[in-house]
C-alpha cells in the first residue's frame, strides 16, 4: 500500500475511523500468529505543513 485514499467514517462519538486491510497490518507486523489483530498501537503523525498524516507501527 504505497499510497491509497481511504474513506474516513464518522464513529458517532465525535471521532473518525478508517479501515486498514489485513495485508497492510501484516506488513506492519500488527497481526499475531493466529491472524488476529495484535495488541499494538499506531503512531499518527501530522506533517509540519499540515498537508498530510503518517502512520507508523509502535511495538
């Protein structure tokens, strides 16, 4: 997933969410041996020029 557009959805509590494909999560090593989402976090970093966001795994 070099660059994709993902739809931001309203979660109904003033927050938004996106869906990330399992393959993308596997590449970030965020899936466990049973192919379930591991107990992990993602760093969301806003670019200095406010033009974009970066997602990085946090292990």
